[in-house]
């Protein structure tokens, strides 16, 4: 089939069809705008990710897509274990249910929603060049739009176009993962597991799925020059085969959010904007929500005939999310800074209140401003001052 090499005009071109991009495309297309959704991958496709779909994710999914998240292809757990240096701190039962998804399934579902709403499908087509007016695909097609939304992940070409680099290696995180095969993985009834200090300024995770278990370690990139060694140690602690040939790595915008996620009519959403929780590592919920906010800002700017105001509107809409992420970065040293981690884990082990607040955070029942007030009331002022001075690479 001969490809169309003409230039096609759109209201919005969305680059990246993951949770942020599909949410943005869905919202704009449903409102009647002409939207192109571009991704180099064909869906369904595999995506390196723990796939934790939390209560916050379910709430945003319901708000954006107008339906309940279907859990038939997810593992739904109500137990979680926390570990520290090969010692179990707590096993919590009857927690708010968490869903463990495969991104292959989740992202394909979100893309289907966007296409059903009317977004035009340009997946499976890589971008050759990007400029302020649109993108040229490698097959010769050019897509032009009044607003561009870059939802193209941590290695965002949109962010590279705007700022020269997609991220700062000194402040970003990095993670390694494997999918443990059915023969390797623990019994199906084992809970979700999180290991504090499996990496420096980070943690390890073991997330059971329907046909595998996602196992990984992640933390800030700069203080972990040999993440493979951390991962090997973690796999050994779980009695899993240590085969570095299976390791898959990726950068994690672990709370390193962009204070200016765009410019004029070009917006960044999801991982491209660094919108990942600096404590829990949750990214899917913030991706979907930021995609929605980006689309709404773009629509408002286009209604006014001033697409160049989209960024100002979007930045204003992100104010609460950015505030929560700043507070989370302030709290992060209490959990991850090596000098304080022993004290935190002892408190976590003894305090049902601390554990409950952590789980409420995962469930989306509490946000960071409320959590910070609870934490600050329990910490002496001198200790908070010392923690702030030792915050490290945040």
C-alpha cells in the first residue's frame, strides 16, 4: 500500500500512546477536535513497568474515561509485605485492593478508548523530525497541529526539542527489571512485596501478575553506579536466578519533575514531564491525569483562538500536582536517605499509623499535603532540620 506523503492538518498532535497520550487524545477527540495519536510502536506492545494500578489510578480512570477499570486481566491483591535488609517489617492484610497489570494489556485498552473517541491512529509509525509546527513521520507523512502534546516517555523527543535533553542524569532515577517465568516465580498467593534499601535512595519490588512476576530495583541514578550489583543481590534474596542477560533497564523520572513542562503551544505530560511519585514510584495515575489536563488546556486555548496560551493554562492546572510532588520530595529523605533509613524502618515496623498512612497514600485516599502535616506533627523540629540539610540528590 502506498503511504500518503501529504501534510495533514490537525487541532492537536499527541506524541506517545501510553497512559498520558491516550488520556489526552481521548479527552480532545471526545470534545470534537481532530487529533492525531502518534507512537513508533504497534499495540499491544510490551512496556517495562511494574504495572501497579492503584486506587488513585482507578479514580482517575473513572473520571477520565467514564467507566470502571476492568480487573479481569489484572492480579487483584489485598495483602502487601514490606522488607528491609532481608527482614520482614510488616505484612498487611485487608488493605485497599491494588491491581497489578501488564502494560501490554493496559496501554492497548487505553489506546482503544482514544481511537473509539475519534482520535486518528498513527501508531506503528516512527517520527523522523519534530518542530514547532508538527512532526514528519519516517514514511513521509507530515502531521501539523495548532498544539503538540508530548507524552513520549522519559526519553521524550519533544522534551529534547524544547530543552536540548530529555532529562538530567544527575537527578533522574534508574531501574532494572525482569519478568520471572511461571517456573521461577513464587506461589500465586504471595503478596505484593516492597524492599526498602534494595538500591541506594530507592527500593526493590516483586509484583505478581497473571502469567509472571515483575521483579525490579530502582533508585536515584547518581548514587547507584552499579545498579546491576544491587539487582543481583536482590534476586538472590528472593531465590531467583541471577542472569544479567535478562536485565532490562530504563530511566525513571523518580520525582524529578519539570517545573516548566512545555512552552507556548507545546506541552509535556506523564513521564516526559517527570510526573512520577518520588516516594511510591507511581506513574500511571499521574500520567493519565496530566494527559487530561494537557488536553483541557489545549482545548481552552484553541476555543479562544490563542493556541500559544496552552502552556500557561496547563502549568496553572498542574499547580496542585506539582505542590504534592514538592512535598513528597521533602519527605523522601525520611524514607530513603541512608542515614535516616534505619530509624524510619524501625518506626514503620512499630507504628500502625505510619503503615496505614502509606497504604492510604497508595490507595489515593490521602494526598501529600495531608500526609506531610501528619508526619511533621510526629517529628521533633531539630530532626526535621537535620533531615532537610541531608536531603541529598533531590
